[in-house]
């Protein structure tokens, strides 16, 4: 099988309703505002991998991501206000660095986008102005430029994506220079894939070397900044990247009739990481979410087949989040709506959104609290709901910051 049916469920029959979605965004945000403590931040959810009482601080699964999400929702007018986080962010950076250096991520570096300094500096910049953290952000990007982890969460693909976004926002050529440097380093690290006629990167995650394909830890997440920022590259480099992306996606796709998915990894695998997942971080949804801006029709058949597969297998049982939940899979439909203009994809995204609200509320009843994280919790769902209302496809902390 190209997916694991036990990980998915049928749509619950909930109908999309814009007013309900707006109210739910407000509910999640109001609860996060009310629950925030200057000393304790937010309660850690029982499903997070942590000892009781542990607090996380980063953009991915910590307080930094919640602060960023609430600020974003306020900036777009989805909520009215949030607590003042400005004085908290420097403390988050110190605590996050100590947590990285004393834990299982210590070999991955502390400068990356989703787990390290770059993400928290971004939050500080959103709250106090990017000019207040520009030098520190530049140092974090420079320190990540050739991180051997070589994936989006910890390494240069994430910080290169940030450089591209900051250049487009500020017009400062230093960010374009950093982007081009890091993209060329990534290109130089491509290797021939074992068992497939294509090029791929090796990741070194927690001491295990593997060649992943997904949007967080693998090929799609690494190629994503080059694809999104290709206008900053010379034409010959643009062509090299597009040829490489098309070739690797086609060579590694797994088909079953009209269904299509991508494995977690090829050639070299991390222990216990061979399940055929279908979520943003590994599998077809993440491929669509990162590759949907590919120019021309060369991979249209792959993207469309992936979207149909995501629809047919149904929402993820695991929950409503964007990393490995129903909202992340629903983003793939928004991507295809943007790419094709077909209202069918927007309707499918909204059906997944309505289902995700039900999942989120059921989890709240089960655990007695919401899940206060951006990528693995309910703030990511709130942003997905806002995108379904707008008919917009931009994925948080990948497409926009």
C-alpha cells in the first residue's frame, strides 16, 4: 500500500461555515491569550514529547510559535489583541539555547528557523521591528549556511527561506546574497540517490544518516527555497534546479493505480522511519505544499494525482495540526486551488477545515486544554482556517513570516 489506512478517517460530515470558522479562530486565540503566563508561558500538551512541566520555546512547538501566530492573526484582523510578548522573547532565546545544548538536538545547532535562534529572532522582529534584530538574524543565517543536518527545521533550507522572504520585504541586497550563497551550497551537497535515477541530499539527524524526501526533513523542504526564490538565481541555475526537482520527484514517486505518494526516505532510512505517511512533514501533502509553484506543466500530473490521493484517503486521525494533521493536508488543496483556479480544491480544503474543527474540539474535551503550538497544535489550525476564509494558499513560516 502507498498509504496506511489506519492513520486516516472519513470526513465527519461537518459543513463549511465561514462564520463558524471565524468564531473558532477567535476561540483558540482568546483561550491562548487567557492562558498565557509571563512566568510559565503556556501549558505543555500531554501529547508533546516532554517530561511533565517541560516548557518549549521555539517557533515549531514552543512559545515562540504561539506568540508569532497570535501576532499574525492580530495583524490580519482575525483577532483584536494579544498580550505584550516583547520582553519575553529574549528569555525564550536563552532558554531555548540551553534546552538544545543540553538535549537530544544538541548536535543539530541552535541557529535554525523552526527550532533555533532564527525563528525566535523573527518573532522579536515582528514585535519590535526587523531593524532591531537584523544583525542577529544575519548571524544566525550565516551560522546555518552549511549545517550537516541539511533539512528545513534545523538547517540552511529554513534559514535560506527566511533570507528570501526578508529580501522581498526589505529590499536589502544582503539577504539576497545570503540566499544565493546558501542555495549554491545546497546544490553542491546533492548526491546520486541509491536505488533511484536522481539527485538527493543526505540528512544527519540525531546521529542517523538518511535520505529523506519530505517537506520538513528531506528533499522537498530543501528544494523549496530554491524553487520559491528562483527569480534571484541566474537562468542556468534556475534550469538546473527545475530539472533536478522534476527528475527526483518523478523517480521517487510510488504509484498504485491512480494514487500516488512518496516514501519517507529512499536508499538510506532512519531506524523505524519507513511507514508510508501522508502528511505535510512526510508524504504527498508536503510535496504539494512545497512544490506547487513549480512553473509550467512538467509536474502537473504528479501534483494533481497527489491531491486526489490526499482527498481519497481522508483526514488524518492524528489530529488537526499543520505538521502531521488534517490542516496540513488541507493546505495541499489550497495550493492546488491557487495553481489551477478550480473551486473544487477550495471546497475540499474547506471540508477538511470543518472536519479539523471537530477534531480540535474533541481533543480539547479529551485532554482538558487546547494545544498551544504553531506547527503541532491549534494555532496552526487557526491560521489554516483564516486561509480557507481568504481562499489563500500561503503556508505559515514557509511561504510567509
